C-alpha cells in the first residue's frame, strides 16, 4: 500500500432492475466492482461492509453475493433493511464499507444506476458506471 494505511469509510448505492436474485446479484456485483476499481482494493484491505436494501427487495441477501467473491471470506458482511421513507428510491441497495487505504488517498465512492440521484455531488465520479 505504500503510505501508512488509514481506516476509511466508503459509500455506495445502486438499484436493482427487479426483485429477483439475478437482478440483485448483478447490481451488487457491479457496485462492488466499482468500489474495488475506484479504490484499488485488495480483499485484505476490507474490514466490513454493511448493506441496506429497500423493503421491496427480498429475493436474496446482498452479503451472500459479496461472500462469493474470491478472498472475501475474512470480510465482515451484514444485511439490513433500509428505513422506509415515503418517496424513497425503489429497489435500492446501499452500502457502507470500511477499508484500509493509503493515507491521503482520495476515497472513490460509487453511486450507480438510478442511485446516482442520491448523491449528485458525487455524480462525476459515478457517471461512467451508471446504467
């Protein structure tokens, strides 16, 4: 890693095209790939990831998707249901990850698909992955 590592928080969100294990799996994999790429992450840098999903997504656990990734068996993974708020973005998957990153390195958050509306201030970082 070079510089002294610091524990940093990474945020991200995406939307699933449907409430199916396949659609949720595709969205979660895309979101995790974006976080890994933007932050140059190796599995041993990841400490934990908490996923939250809106109540309309119940076909599978996002953590189960993440757990299948090579080398991620040491990452603490947790799923929870997002607080229900009227008018919230449907079929939304959010995450909060903790990872060891080189001190001073900018953090690359990932807001993909329809979830890019949640953080317009980070839209420039997420534009290439919206789909």
